[in-house]
C-alpha cells in the first residue's frame, strides 16, 4: 500500500569483449591497471533502430518485460536520454505514445528536449530541460505491459568500442510514480471520475473518504443516542 | 518537542599514503553497504531506529556521480576512482526501489541524484516526491552500492606491480552520500500520527498548523470524532483558500 517515486536507468555499456547485454541489471565493471580503461564495451546502436531499454538485448536489461500487476498503476511523468541524436518513446502494449503529425510513431522525445546528461558535462545550455515533465503524464494501467524505446538518428558507438569517458556511453532514464494496493484503487476511481492521477490528488481523495467516514460515524452515534434516549436504563 | 532538519553525510576515503591499501577496506562491487553501519567510511554505532516518540520524513538524498572509474595512479598513489554508485532506501526489510519487473534493485544512481550539489547546478533528475515516512518502531537504512570494482583494481595493481603496492591517500575521496530528513519528536510526533490518520501530508507547515488548531481548542476534548471532523474540515477550507488566493489547483 503506497505511492512510491521510482526510476529506471539504462546504459549501453556491458563488461567483457563479447557480451552485448547484462540481464541482471547494471553490471560490475573492472578496470585495466595499465591503461585505466574499463574492461567493457559501449555497444553499437544502429541508426533508427528502436531498442527497448528493459528487454531490448543491449546494455543493462531486466529478465522479463515490465508488466503491471492487478494491484499496480504507473504514472510516467519524466524521462531523459543521451546523446543529443537520441530520443525515447513510450510503448504500452503495442502502441507508441509519441507520433508524427501523420500518425506514424517516431523516435519520440528527443534528448535535446529532455536530456539525461553525464554528470561530467559541467555547464551549458545542453543541460537545460531537466525541468521538463510530460504533461499530462502517461498512465499505465493494471495488466498492461510497457516499455521505453531508445532510438538514435545516427549510429552510436560504431564497432562497439571501449568507452574512455562518460560521454561515450548512451543512456536513458525514466521516472514514474508506482501506485499499488488501496492507493491503486483510489487512482482507478480518480480515473473513472476524470480527475488527474497524482500523489496530491490521491491524498485529497483519501481526505474526503476519511471526512465522509467521520460524518457517517457521527450520524450513527447521534441516531443511536436519539433512539436510546427514551429507553429505560437497565443494569446487566 | 521539536521539529529539526537533520542530515547525514557519508564519505569513503583512502586510508594512508604510506601503507598498502587493503581491498577489504572498501565495499565489494555490487554489494549493498549501509552508509550508517556498513563498516566502511564514517559510521555510527547503532542502525537508525525511530523511537516511539519520533517520526522521520526522508526528503532528499544524493551520491557521487559518474559511470566510468577513470582511475588515476601516480607514484603508486590512487588519486581518482569514480564509484558508479546507487542508493537504495530500506525500511525494516523492505527496499523502497524496485525495478519494473517488481524485484529489488540497487536504486538511484549518482547521475540521477548527484552529490555534492553546486550553486551553478541545475536540479537533479530524480526528486523524492512524495517523501518517505518512517514510523515509530521502524528501522531504516540508506544502502550504497558501488558497481566499479575497486577491491579488484587494488588486487590487480598489486599483482602487476609486485613488489610495489597501491596506496590510497586520505585526500582521495572515493564516494560520498548525503541524506536529508525531518525529525519530528515529542508531541510533534503525535501530531504526525494525527495527520497520518486524517490523510494529511506530513510536513513542517501542516504540523505547525495542527499545533495552532490544538492551541485554539485548549481545554476541549481533542480525541473525539467531532474534533477530527473539525480538523479535517479546517484543512479542506485552508486548501480551498490557498487555491483561491494562490491559484493552487490539483496537479496533473
């Protein structure tokens, strides 16, 4: 029973010289003592090929696709990617959220609009955009599968080289509210009533429920007292 | 009786510029380490435990950013090693962060929630909103996981440069974590409970507001349904007023 602020981060770096995916999440990275280089590769991302950042088979992945349980609901409100030629699209079931004016899905929200930069880039206008949020946010309902697709306009890390700085690593980031348990039931009620689902509105709905319950309890107490007022008191 | 804004900073540094670094003095890669009692860096003696007259609201945290370690060794002294770290909040035995396949994950990276935070920096990508409540009688912990393998790097360096050994001076900071939280204790923690029962967010503003309500109703019985209903109604009226005066509306 809770509302939790979650985040998922993807990078196209994997350890060793043969693997292209780490199915157990972010991998442990070892380093050469002679060169200082990482024992790993930044995997090539071909141009205009979408990769699911959770089960796409490149970089850190999950073992199974993201799917919501019957008691869960997700509100995706922020994401970001790197480098500038990349973009992210949200996939729910088989539907892509971002599409061109002709209705055909495109690469999605470009990194230039919602960046997730390496911390090593110190300043500059390329860092603007962290303030951006997806408004209205995207709801993912119980039982739905979802994913985030990373696509680049140009080929990244051609030949899957060993990265020498953080700027050589492509990345994606998504931030969302995970609502489960009774709070998910409240979120569903808000959805039915066309009220935006947010932590504030769930809290507001809970306050109303509590207030109405208190009113009902007070009413029952008054009715009981009224009914018992005329009765003779008996000792048991 | 107090509301205090607390913080805790954890720093993992080298130990000596003259004595060989011991790999066991640094957290193993991919293993979660408590920043309070994990046995590495600065620690406290007992794990954080919220006593029966306290209430904790965790609001912000951050850790050292960066992915690649970019180790720098000069004259057998390691002067730079980026940790590639993640932070997980644990309450009792439950991890706050889970991945989209509903399993325990390492948490939030230093790139998403960086620390230290400079005056010219933009806000971090990750914001802990809503905050995390830690109730009385609960233990809580901040666990830090390094994914860059420092112990292995020390072992490999010593093997490659035998009989020379790698040293990590105290001036080399490997990782830093920071957490900020509000600590409500004494009667204020009781107020937190009342607010929780009424579904009102627990923050300094609301606790002080509830205290004013209590002072106004001095001498009256404040444990009845009527009182709760009045408080609940008063909160609703106040929110409505804010909406009118400040243009505050329910957020999308």
